[in-house]
C-alpha cells in the first residue's frame, strides 16, 4: 500500500500560497471536496479549507470530527456548530480577512450568502485544478495501483464473457470484483455495450444478451486511496465474418497508437487529438468520432488536461491522461480503445497493459 506522507500535502500548500500572493487576497476558501482532499488527504464528503498567509484551517461539522483528526495533519480543525457561513464570518473577523477568495465551483446560493458577510469576495477559477494537472511520484504510484486493480479484476471476469450472458450481469460481476481487489469506490457506471448498443459512447448496461459476431465495448476503472484509472477495450464475439467491424477496429487502433506516439512535454493537446482524428478522417469515418481523444485522470475520472481539438493546452511532464479514439456506426456498433499515459521527459509511458489488438472471444 502506498501511503502519501505529510510532506506531500505541505508542498502542495506552499504552491497554493505562492499562487495566492499574486492575487492579493487575505484568505482563500477551498470548497471543492476534491481539492480539499488534494491539500489535506481528508476522504470525507463535507469539509472546507480556509488558507491565509499564516493559517491552515479545516472546517467541518460534528459528523467528521474523528475522521478529520485521524486523516489530517498540520491544519487547525474547526468543528462548526452553526454552519459554514457563521464560521467563516468569525474566522475572517479574528484574522483580519477583508478580501476573501473562493473557488468558482461554489453554488450561486452559497456565493450570495458569503457575499453578505464578505463584500470583497473574489472568484478564482481552476487555481488548484491547475496544480492537480501535474502528478508527483506518490500520485503516479497510486494511479498505477488503480490501473493494476482494474486490469486484475477484468482478467478474473473475462472467462464469464460469453454469448448469451447479459450486459448487466457482466457489469455487476466486474464491479464486485473491483471492490474485492481493494477499490473502495466505483466512480462511474461501468460500460458494457454490445451490438447496436456499442454505437453509443456512454451506453449503460442493459438486460440485452451478448450475441455472436457482435462488437462488445467494456469501459471501466479502478481506485486506490482516492485516485482512479480509466480504460476501454473492444472485442468481437465469435460468429460470422468480421468484415467491416474488423476494419473500423484497425482504424481505431491505428489512431490510438498514433496519438500516443506524439505525446511529449511541450506539445499542444490539440496536436495529440489531431493525430488520432486525422487517422479516422482519412479512413472516411470522421463523422463517427464525435468526442475528444482524451482527458486527465486523478482524484476524478474526468479532469484537466482535456485532449480535444478545441483546447490548446501545453502538455507537461508527469501529466496523466487517457488516449481513447473511437468510431461509432449506428446499427453496426462501435469501437473504442482507451489507454492511460503519463508524460515523461522524452515521450510517454503507457500505464495500461492489457492487450488491445483485435480479439475474438
């Protein structure tokens, strides 16, 4: 088990303070629970952070008192009895906070209530999310563990994937196995989509039974200490001739490999997307690939950076994201091949290791 040391969190806090210096605020309120975990390691579902030039304050309610004391080091823990707004009002007065910053993800209602006690309120977008884009050695280690658990679970379930089995049955078995492998949470619904259902990129498992000769998409992920993985593999069920299904599979596989080959520090995200998209367009299936080529994965399954044709994000070393081109043809079915990569100094390291060549099962 990989345990993140206290120094990991303290170094992140230093980065946040450096960023706040340039924004001329007396304090910063972190309300996004994923960002709370990023800075403290707190795994509960309710908590706020108030960061000033000198103070680190964690605010929660009675339900999480004991959990916070066990999981958090280096922060003053405040148990709010009268609600977060009242707690911030008192803390702001005691610490002379006149200009308070807050994350843009806050609800409108919360913003209005907070504005009534802090007229100089400033909204910051993506301040901590930007830091989260680049992973450190501990985060990469946990994501690798999440990949390992996901792949191990799939290999255990794979023998049960046969003609006549329901999509939903496979999804439930895979979810159960993931939890047995140590995954505490399954952050997104596992996709098991066969035949015409596989032409829907985000299809949900149904009572439909697997049939011979059909395409089958499985999209799932693992978890380790709050960090996630995400991967997709496509198969063809035994049956009649492969034909067009095999053709689109080859194009998607080529697009996947091409995009991975251009990943390196300094390249723009749109270039990676274009590498995959050009392969599919050239093959005549451009209209059947409508989503982005990839997305970041970490404390959330979908986070920055986003690998799409309309974003020009400079890729940096130690970013982790997916490469997942696809072709989805109505009635026939779809193919998606999704890997996870970590950017290295001279290219990338593919974290997912399951075979991705065409397999008929």
